[in-house]
């Protein structure tokens, strides 16, 4: 039987000040809340206080687990599982960027299903996790609506991609005001991550009609608002458009897939600690050049969504134009453009290419690469 399925959180709330509704949503799941967040930023920006106020107003008990580092490790997940177990947690509020959200999903799953997080890479858990209300404070990962969690296994030097629809948060709350304090470099990198999600979801072999709708609208919103949000952080309209755009991108890729950019960016994170969004940004234009001939038809809608006039032009012309426009969106962010600028050296290109080729997202890329071609791409952007 050939069919598609579109999955999403039960509720997606978006709009200014929606963070104040966390308590009202949480109370439906129980009494004991675990807030999972990073060490500093949600405190500094006031996001944590807003969440706490809302929980207090609804007479909920809570513990704050603020040990989440960027690129959360298996050890952090283990600590979080312990805290959840000791406190008999009913509901998790995941507050922060992709790291806090991904760690929350992993903690929720292991707390309910037992075992160790490293076993979850191949084994699909079967039981619902602790329900999650995800409150992102960056506009990029789409983790609040996705079925993925990326956890770093520092022993094996790999980023584990854990995928399961049980990981989709029950509620996503997207308040664009929480992103106003994001510094330009983080706005740029997380925004480019979302842009990559949208494009890859659309050209992936797993794309489907419903995910396409979200992907194209995400490409439109992100390509037209990312530079504005980077240059003028208090532009609330641009922030709101980015927040919605990255959520659409999240819905698109969680129901389709990402592709080769994500396969190649994960090793850059695992070997050199390059932040996920920045790694994607560096790779995106070159990987799209590699993919061009295999999905030139799909590039037409991408070009149109980015505002290009495609009338009267050949498919080939449009496909080259699409790559240029994607590159411009990237250049406008002011992010570094070469791997050597972000602490990467050439010694691991072969290992990284070997890791990337094994990734599931490589199988779903429109063009099948060889290890040599991947090494070549790393070299081109070095
Ligand atoms: Fe991503």
C-alpha cells in the first residue's frame, strides 16, 4: 500500500506572549513539571522567569534541570533521566534552542522506556515518553515539532540521530518575543539551519504533497526575513516570520527528510564542534550545486518562493539561478564562508566523508554520491 502520513504536535500555539500559556497547557498533563533548559541563556533573557510565573499561577510543582550544554551528550541525558525518576515527573517543559529540546526528548523517552540512550540509535522505543511542552528560544531547529533528537556520544565521537514519532512534543509554544535577544551570529546560524531543512525537505526523495506545502512556504518566509532578523534583532515582524518559517520547515522535514547537507554537517559537529546551523550554512550552496541536475525541476518552485522571476527561462537557467539566490541568502547573514575559518583542518575529510555516506539522509538525497565526491565537496568549501 502506498500512502503518506503527516505527523505533528497535538497543539501548536504561535504568537506574541504565548509563553504565558505554558502553565495552562501543562496542568492538563499532571502536577509535577521538569523544566529542561541551558545553564544561562533562558535565565538571562527572562524566558525562564516567564515560564516559572506561568507554572506558579497554575499551582504546579516544578524542578529546574539546567545542565544542558550545546550539542547535549549522552551523559547529560543520563543525568536528566535520574532527575526525572527521583522527582516523579508528569510533564517536561523544554525551554531553549535545539539542544535543550533534543535533550528533553531523549530524557523523556529513556525515563519511560528504561535502558540507556546509546541503545536508542537502533532500537525503537515502544512506550510514550513523558509528555513534552516545547518552547523554543531560537528560530531554527524546528525541534519543537519534529520526531528527531540528536545526542552526542562523546566516547564514539559521533552524533546519534534518534528518530521516532514518539519523540514529537505534545505541545509546541512559539513566542517570537523569546527570540528578540538572540545575537546576530546565532540568528544567522539557526536561520540557515531552518532554510536547509526547508530546501532539503522539498528535494528529498521522501518528500510528499503535504510536506511540500510547508517546505515552500518556509523557503519563502525564511529567504525574505533572515537577513532582516540578523541585521535588526528587534524587528519583531521579521522575528515572527522566522519563527513561523522555521516551524513550517520543521513540519516539512520531519514528515519528509533532510538530505546530504545534514549527512555532511553532522561529522563537522562531531569532529570539530562546528555548530549545526553554521555547518549546514557552509555546505548548503555547494551541495545544492552537486544536486542541481538531479532535481532541476524542483528548483523552479524554490526559485519562485525566493521571489525570483522564472518566466521565460529554461529549467537549466532557473536551476543555476536558484543556487545563486541560495548562496546570496547565506552571504547576507555574514557567517564565515570557509571551513578553515571555523577551526576545521583537512586531516579528517576522508573519515567525515565515510561517516556521511552511511547516513540515512544520504540515501534520501536526490543524487547518490560517492565518498570521493563528498571529500571533494569538503575540499571546495575548505
Ligand atoms: Fe538541522
